[in-house]
C-alpha cells in the first residue's frame, strides 16, 4: 500500500472550514484513500473514503486530485469536538491491514 | 449493536505475568485485528484474522499470540509481559471484501502498563 505524507499539525477557527491535505504520490490505480480520526486516545473513527471521484457524507468531503497523487479532507464547519488526530491512509489489496502514519493534529479553537 | 467491545479497559501487570485481552464484535465481521499505539505514535498492526480459524502476523507480532475460534471473538494473549509492551491496544473489525477493503470499526482500547 502507498505511503502518505501529512502536515504534523493544523489550526482552525470554530465554524470555519478545516482543509486537511494529504500527499500520496505513489498511489496505484486500485488503491483507495481513507480518512480516520482519533479523538483523545479513543479508538480511531472512520470518516470517509474515495477512489477518484470526490465524495461527501454527513461528516466531511473528500477531494481527490485528477492525478490521484493528493487529496484534501474538508470539515465544512469545524467544531471544538473535531479536535483530533486525522489519519490519511491509502489502502488497496492488503485486507484490513491499515498502515497508520503520524497523522495531522487538528486543533479547533474558539 | 454493541459494535466492538474490549475488556479490560485498564490493566497493570508485572514483568513476566501473562494475560489475555478480550475483543468481541456483534456485526458478523469476518476480519478482526489488533493494533498497539505507543505514546505520540500511530497504530501498528500486531495480528489479524480473516475468519474463524485463520490468523496471521502483522507488523509487530513478537510477544503476542492470537487465536480465532469464533467469528465474534479475537483474544490477544501476552505470554510473558515486558515493559516494552506498555501501550494502548485497539481491536478492530470489518467485512472482508476484495480490492478496497471495508470500513474498520475500532473498540475503545485497553490501556496496559507493565511494571
């Protein structure tokens, strides 16, 4: 599975959109981009995933570039409860074997 | 559904003691796995199972044993605990699908301290 690169930390004001970038330049054609988050030592929580089309659900939007080498997770209206570590994971054929990097620590401030 | 449950929530062991961390899921997921998370680090895969009777090693399997006799349960055994095994342990489960894999559901974690 391809490796990912994320900024170590980001800040966001409450109510504003949080845009979390992820680089995955070695992604292959059958690999998906997954996003999970971990709130203060709880178990990771699934957010969203996509292959090449942009995706949206009740939690977030995922924008994948046309060449699929990078993506952006968008939390449209960040709240204090969105403060967490966000993990971008590229996942393909290794059944269930998620590889977690260091992630991005997102701090939402009032 | 209770989802993925883990017991105990906290545990303190002495070096050399053995114990079993319990994990259960009620979603009829074929795939289950164990991760450990050390302070300030991402999760690392210990062992995983794609179905009852089938287990395999992950990235950091040394010092841990697993078995999968039922779909619902996937216990993790520490045979002789060492201080290096002080960590937070997460169990996860998902359906198994070809290609993309499936959303994994994580338990709340077991916080283990080995003195």
